[in-house]
């Protein structure tokens, strides 16, 4: 009898996958950018709340579909039911070549960067880093030798976590629960240390920036820009569906894991931002390049810098594992459908998709070498939200195909919630594509990240027809 995946992940593992995947490096980097876009502390908090609610809406959509189709593969399986084989394959390929692997690579990159706070990481001199360039016509330039020491350390993290996930899924799940609990505890400690330090002002919660523009258009433009950044920080909640076939009592634990997990992330994001604001007036916050370090240093002294670095290391290690654990399951599901390389569908005697995990690790490592954190994260978030929009629209198709009694969870306030989520996705994709192209044309960026993500996604189309022809011949 061939080995199969087993249902070993319970509710706590489900919640930790959501929290551990969502909370990575963004909460330590995004708030200062969002503050500069808004210039208002209460608008900043409102953005986190609205983005959190929208993410919960997305989680509710996924929960309905995931509880009705509790199969390993997540949105790949969902899209197959909604749109058919070709679109499902396109999402699965995008997951492999952009969405999941770029997320893993980007998070591992930040892990390596912050590890450099404690140990010296070697690097090449600037002239050597710039000597090897990959030119992509109409897209931009890539520099593989840039930050080489950091990239090697990031790849090492990917390899170590892949080894653990290849050996035992329960051990990988337990590791993720442990890292998530440490991450949450450390973040709560940081929040309390800042808020109870007595070295800030609660008046910072209501005092706008000195240059705050209160006109409707200025507020709307800033709010949209900041909201897209917050949505990026909430990304990753959909990963729970990728391991649906390994979750115990999935019709109960998938909805609860998604909604509880995203809600916890929203609470932590709001409290962390309030802590930053307590220590830093909005004008100081918008100028900060390391807002978490600056806030904690003002509160407890120079020790704060090392504490933040340690917290980011723990957070990113958990975030990387939260992506490695579930995301390889898409390749597994595709392989079983004869829409991907056959060896990726093998399951070991330890009941893990080891081949799919190592294929994922190999491509993620390649992306580490050719990219930077900003390039990787911008590329994966853009392509992710393209498919989030299709997922929201797909629930209308799903409802027609799947009778009500077959699902134990239903999206509340249907169809209002899916429509709101769909509008957010369309807005995010449109603004991002326009901004990326404009910045590239004006020389502000070297790569059009969104276009590169679309090109990589489209690169799998010839393979689809190859796998389909191969499958029809074998049958």
C-alpha cells in the first residue's frame, strides 16, 4: 500500500499556521511607511482594523470552501471546482514559481539580515556585487551577487526547515506551534514594555502630523496606499487550506483556525502600532527606518535594539516554516492530478511530501539569489491578490455547484462580504500595477515587480499543455 498523508494537525496547529504565517517581518517595517502615507495616528489604527476585517472576510470565504472540500492542495483544489483544470493549474504554477516560494525567500532574507545584528555576515565589495547583472527586457535588472552572505544564510534556513518538514509533519507542526507561541509572547512583552515604560505620551494617539492634509482626496489617497501595505502584512492566512487533508475534524477546525488566527493577528497589529505611537509622535514615526527598534530603544535603552532583532529572527523563522509546511502541498496535489512533475507527488514512509518540499526549497533558494526583500515581497503579494480576487468571485460559482447541506460553515452576510473583498482585491491590483509601471518608467525602480510576477506565472502555460498531452497519452 502506498503511503498517504495523515490527519495529525489539530485546532492549535491550525491557528498557529495562520498566525505564524501572517506575522512575519511586516509589523516591524510597515508602520513607519503607513504613517508617512497617512500623517494621522487614528487613521493609522483604522487602516489596521479595516485591513484586518477585510482579511477576516477572505478567511471566511476560504473557510466555507475549505470546510466543504477538506482536501490537501487548498486553493488549487478550490479553483479546479470553480474554474476548471487550466485556471487551477495556473494558480498552482503561480504558487510554485512566485507566490509561495517568493514569500519563503523574502521572509528568509529578513531572517538573515537581522541575524547580522549578532554576527558579522561577510559580503562582496560593491564593484563585484554590480559586476554580474541579469537584464530582463522590459522588466529590469537583477543582481545575484548583491548581499551574497545574507543570501547564503537565508538559503541555509530554508534547507534546515525543509529537512524538518521532510522528516515528520507532526514535528514540523509542533515546531511551528512553539515558534508561534514564542513570537506572540515576545511581541506582547515588547508592547507592554513600551506602554508601561512611562517614556511616551498617550497624546500621540490623537495628534496629527504637522503637515497633515485633511482634504478628502488627500485622506482617500493616503488611506488607499496605507491599506494596501496593511493587507500585505496580513497576507498568508490562506495557507491553512493547503494542509486541509492533514487537519483533524476539518469542517470545524478550518473555519475556527482561520477566523481566530486572523483576529489574533489584528489585535496584535493594533496593539503593536499603539505601542509605537506611544513612544514616537507621528512625525518621528514617519521618519523612522526601524520603527520597532527606535520605539523600544526610547523606552528601555540600547538593549531594545538587540531585543527587537531577536524578536524578528524568531518571527521570521516561524513565518518561513509557516509557508514551507503547507505550500508544498499544492505541488503534491497537482502531481496527483498529473498536472505537475510526477516525482513531486511521492509521499515518503514518514507520510510527508519530501520531493515536493525539496523542489520548493530549490526554487525558493534560486529566488533568494536573484532578488531582494522588497522585490520578492512585492512580487508575491501582487500575484497573490490577483488570485484572491478570483477566489472571491469564485464563491458565487461555488454556491451554485455545491449544495448548502454539504458545507457546515457558510459565509455570513452573503453576498455583501464577498463583494467587499472582491472590490478590495481589484483596487489593490489596479493601483499596484499602475504604480509599478509608473515608477519604472520614471527611473525610481530597477524592476517592475508586478509584471515580473505575471510573466513568471504565464511561463507555466506551455507546461500545462505538455502535462495534459502526456496525461492523455498515458491514459
